[in-house]
C-alpha cells in the first residue's frame, strides 16, 4: 500500500471515474471492533472530486493512488 500525502492524485476503488487531488489526511477514532486488543485510529482522506467538484471524505483503504 502506497503512502498518500496532500497533493497526491487518488481514485476511489469502487467508482474509478471519481478522482481528484488530496486536500487533507487525518485520523478518526475507532469505536468498535471484532477482535481483541486495543483499537487504533483509522486513516481518512479528503479530496476534491473532479467529477462533482465537491470535497469527498473517504477511508484510506477505499482509494488508490494514481501514478
């Protein structure tokens, strides 16, 4: 998995035509889990969509970095 930073171009995995430039990378608390142990924070990304022009907030695991 490649690191995604502000300014990188990304695409959503399940809607490949929705792509854009990352504006923010941040973490959210996880409040529930199915395994034992402590819960870690989850990485989320905000990017400006070229398709709609809106800011999209999505989990890191649901986007890929374009080359």
